């Protein structure tokens, strides 16, 4: 395997591998071009199975020539069959939950950051940075600390306190910007021009985004080298959604797995649904929105990969739906009660859309559905406040009996 | 109105290395046309069939013109028009 070049997704112009991310000819995004012509599928499978317990087992499909140093190696998170969730949804489909909160900083962002920081080191950067809605901030701060790099993390100043605390602890330069994520992103795009820093999701974005493919690879491997029939994934910028598609496609094309692309269903919050709107209206661009939702990790009003997410949902016969803040809260509880997995608001969005698909009769009997849980519930505790009540009693048997008289029989 | 149009680093080969250009115009479209009149190579990179390419973002003093009147967005004396790639973030 060799990593060939950076290639424009729009006009196919090619660029040398470096810290660059958009096409000078047409402004299209750059993607990694690989040469897999000498790859033997059986040998690649053996290398994977003998590989490390994390994303670097897929090093053949990442933009490196070997396994980089990565002390916090993320990946190989649990894929759980959620029969009780399927039952509550009233479907005979097989529902699987890919719990990617089980990563070093408790979100899927550890995957993309591990790849970006390894690349930043390879390219000689000593400072890394990012524009984040929270999870990325946690991951960049932690992985930079692990690698001994300086870091600058830019977030909207009104982020959930849990995400700010879980970033600052790593000793990063945490910068709260008075504005929404799109303001933060614009600022970082400008800073990337004037500072010699590796912004993981700006000038290193082509490499960074590749990390999300490992979620597709793991899914296939954990299903016994089979493709799911359908995936449900949250959409913020659309990068995860489209890279899941690319991951499946690479393995289909190279003969590591048989079959076709799963049906792709995307999930957004109603308060920030530019991609769902573009899908519904049949547009090939997204009209930007000013976000207003409790799902702050998905609150990107101007999604970079929105057009490609719309295209992939259409091409696979899927769709992109949006759910309200109330539906998000209910879905967080539904997942917790039926699987023991406590997800953040983004996972509530995903499960909310899964529930919508079930209600519409879209999930056929026997169909194998994988829903991606991308973050941890402890990061967005406010979303669960007031969704249940606690029994408060005196430390006496009488007090307990009085409280539970109706429910407990001896 | 005289405004400053900021050019992204990667396109500065087309402006002879200039990072910003001073032009006249009453709205964003006119200001960009004035830039294209001075630096013809930029036009094809930024626009297609008379509209902005889909991965180009333009801001007037920090506000995305798609939240305003697009290329018709009025500009005032001293405004800064910034052209940036739209493929960052997430």
C-alpha cells in the first residue's frame, strides 16, 4: 500500500502530501488518494487480525507507511446487539449499537485526532489546534498532552461545563470564543493561514477525516466480516457520515468484504438541521443555519461535508431526519434503559432518528442495523436533568417501607 | 464605497502575492467583480456560471453573506470582505 497524493474531491486536481486541505483551483475539499493495487485481501485480513487492539490494526488503510507512536490508541469499541431496544421499538430488525463513547476521551473524536496528531508529528509540527464543539476539544487536548505537543483548543464560550472541564484539565490553551461554532471555525480557518500550527480539522483535515473510516472497518470486522444492511449515524459536518461510506466502499472494492453499501440514515437535531433540510428539499448545497439545540456537539450550521452527506444518503436509498430536543432527551433515556449505555445528546439524536425509522416501518424484519453512539452521557448531564425523580428517605426501615409500600411485597 | 477584500494564502499567486485588495463597490458582487477585473485568474477559481462555487464562503465583517443578501449584500465604507474555503471544521 502507498499513500499517493491529496486529490480534490470536486475537480480531481492532485496535490503533494502536506498540510493543505482545499483545492486552489476550485476550493473543493482534498482527500487522500491511495494506491492499493498490490494489496492482497487475505494477507490484509491477517495483518488486521494480528494487529493492535485499536485503530492501528487498520494501518494499511490509513495515510501512514507504518504504525505511528500513539500512546492513547483509541478504537475497538464494543458493538452490542440491542434486543431489548428492538423490542421497545417494536421491530423485528437486528439492532446493533456501536458504543464509541468507549474511547480514551469518550467520543469517536479520538479516532480522527489520533490520525491527525500522528500526521502533525510526521510533518514536524510542534503545536496542534482545533475548532471544536466539545468532543474534539477533549480529544485534541488529551492526545497533545500524551504526545508532548503544545495545543490551542477553540470552542464556543457557551459550551457545556463538563466539556470545558474535560478539556482544560489536560493543560491546553483553552480559548472560548464569544460566538457559535461556525464563528469559531471561521476564526480557525483564518488563524491557520497565519500560524504555523496543525489545526487538525482545518489544514490537516484530509488526514484527520480518514480516522473515521476505522468505525466502518470495525463494524465489518465485529459483524464477522459482514456489512450491515443499514447504518444510522449523526451528522454535524457530515465528515463521519461520508467517511463511514468510504470505509465500507474501500473494503468492498478491495475484496475484504462482500456486498454493497448499507443504506445510510443521517441524524440531525431540528435546531440545527441544514443537511436534513437540503436532503428534504432536494438541494445539492446546504443553506447555513444559526444553531439552537441541546445537541451542541452537532451544532454546525455550515457543514463542510453537507453536500456529500446528502449525496451519499440519496445514493444508498437512505435519508436524513431531524429530531426535536424533547425527542433527544427521550431517546437518551430509551437507550440507557434498554442497553445500559448512557449517551450524550448526539447519541440521543441518533437513537431519536432510529425510533422515527421504526415508527415509519422502515426497519424490516431481519435487517441488520448499526446505530453509531459517538459520545458519552456524562458530558451533557443537563439533558437528563428532571427526566426522573429520586426517592429520598430517612435511614430507617419504616421510612423505606412507607416510600415503597405499594411496590415491594415480602 | 472603498472596501478591503482579503485573499486566502493559497490564491495569492493569482494576486501577485497580495493578501488584500482595495476596491470600490456598493455590494459584495461589485466588489468581487472589481477584484476579478484586476486579477482575472481569481474569477474562475471563486465563481462558476456567475455564482460563488459551492465550497467558497464570503463574509462581510465576519458575517456570512448567505445570512444576508448573498452577492447583493450591501457594503459600507471600510468593510472587510473575506473569502475563505468552506471545507474546514467538524
